[in-house]
C-alpha cells in the first residue's frame, strides 16, 4: 500500500483488475495498445492510469510478489551420504504478504494466545 492506495502502483481496484485481465488473457502488447487507444476507453470517466502496454507491464514489475521459496540442505546422521533438500517459506514474509493484500482487508480473524 502506498499512501492510502491499496492497489498502488495502480489507481484503483478497477485499474488493477483491467491490467490483470489484459495480461492474463494472452493479449499481445500491440492488442493492449489498440485497446488503450479506443475512443471509448480514452474518453471513459476513469480511463486506465497507464498509457500503453509497456508502461502497464512496468507497473506490474514494481508490485510486490508472494514470498519466495527458500531451501536448505539437511544431512541426517543416519544417512550421511544422502543429503536432503528442505524447501520452505519464511512465516514472517508470508504473514506480511497476507496482511498487505487488500483483498483480505476486513476479512482476517486472528487471536493472541492468552498466557
């Protein structure tokens, strides 16, 4: 979230949804540019905040992504010649990712353990 804008770098949820749909439907960059330049889109009361496909994808690249996988190699005493790879996510990064996601705003329930 950037200064009260939960869908930053996009202007609104609608702006983000349009970008998401255009990018997930397999539409070419030229097709996205043609769509963006339609008179109806340009004259819409809330046209997309990006001017073309290149600037749209540049915004997408600045968005935070989900936590990355981490890995460690573990060697057990019982099997010293068989190292195992352990894959995991950092729980703090996962929690931060969930709490910054505007889709969950107001829908999370949690409790602190009482001692």
